[in-house]
C-alpha cells in the first residue's frame, strides 16, 4: 500500500481524464468513477444544457466519487473564450484571445471565468493558449492566439493564469512546446514540424517559461511531431519533449497532460503503446475525450505498470504524488469569492 492508501485500481484511474456523453450521472460515467476510478473528467457542449443542470452534474459527479472512496475529481473544460468556449449564454461570452487589448482584458477574463466555473463546480480550465506564430504566418491557431509576439503572449497568458488560479480554478497552458507554426489541424492529421530546438527556444517556448514561472497547475502537450527533436514520437508521447525539455530544462513540476488521445493525429498509435509512452515520458494524465473501449484499455495498461512494482514503482508514484498533492492543495476546499457576473445558479 502507498502513502495515500490508494488501491491499485485507484492508482491506475488517477492517471485518466475522460469524456462522456450525456447531461447527468449516466451509467457510463458511474462506471468510469466507481470501477475505473478515473481521476478526472472533461466537459464539452454535449454535456451542458443550462447553468443549473451543469451545477447538478458536477455535484453528482463529486458525490459519486466521495461515496465510493475516491479522491475529489478534476472537472475540466475548454473555456478559452472566442471560438473555443463550451459554456454559452447566460455564461459570459468573450470575443477571444486575439481581441484582447492588454492585461486588463486578460485579468477580467480570468476573474469572470473563474467565478462562473466555481459556481458550477468546474475546477480546471484547459486554458490559456500559449501558442505563438510570426506575423503573417497562416497558423491553424490564428483565431485562438493572443498574438504574434512571444512577449505579448507571455504577458497576457501569464495574466490569465494568475487570475484564474487566484479565483480558485486550475489553469492548463497549451500546447507545449508550441503549435503556432502549424498549418495542419491535429484533430484530423499528425502535423510534422521541421523546427529545431533552437528555433523553439528562440520563439515558441518563451510563453511556456512564463507559465512555469506563474506556477501554472498544468501544461498540455501538442500532437505535433517535431522531427528534428524527436524523429519518432509526437510531443504528446515524447520523452525528449515532455521529460527532458519540459520537466528537466524548464523545471516544470506540475501536471503534464496529453492532448486528446482520440484526435486524428494520434490514431495510428495503439492506445497500449500510447500509455507505455506516456509512462516513459513522465506524463501524468492521459486525456481521452470520448467514451469507448480505449478508456478501459488505458486503465488496464496503467494498472499493469503498477503491478510491476519492482521495475516501475518509484516512477509511477512520482506522477501520483504530483496529482494527489495538487488535489490536496486545490480541491480540499473550494472557493467562490463571488467576483464577476452572477449567472444565477439555483
């Protein structure tokens, strides 16, 4: 038994964040929490009809976890503002990162968004986007980036991180080490970049350094293969990028999260192989955004790693320690300071 008194099933499930279909505590969702012991869920528009329904869903999810002896769950959502905002009216609608004029806008976004997420029970926002591209570059992220200057992106993204986390919502910066200079959509294809490590260090990585300095809770990896850095694996499965660059070089000790393992970019990699790579790369959480057998298989691979204690015990527990310490710090007491617009959840 480990210092957290978690079973092998719980140790495996804590490494998973999953999506589901439906608006309430469905049988599938109960199975993920009660049997697979997942550590977190991610919400999409397909799970939301109203503020009241959303608050009831989040409450029932946490109650289910508590009733079966689970640690509190990460409940996450992509609420960037602009084109990627899962919460619609009456939640506050923001024009998006490219429209921000300065720190005041970034702080306002973080304060209002954290207040509204707190009111519903959502405790993690998969934001801000810290990607950057040179001006004039036809980036796939053009309508989601703060701008074309790394210093500007760092400034605004850092302000969003500060204001979200001061408001009691965990921020997740994305998509390391930067997908601004990408034209293919990784939801559909696996983009391959010919950028060198020096290229990334001189431009793309700067905003992520700021995120680390701001003590961002999580950083999400991209589904891009940087062929001159890792010839074989995309960033989301790469030891060179996740462990060597992000953990060792940048000194990041928070949660490292994959992008969605259901995306087209990653479909050529069997889920068992993907989980092996996640484990080797010191990645903490595998994100799987759609229900299906892939979630069950990922759980089984994580559990197998735990049971090979002599080989993998200390390495596995390093991720568990990060996850559980963040849950202890951020989820043991929830705060709602009432800042921002009241969306009247009853």
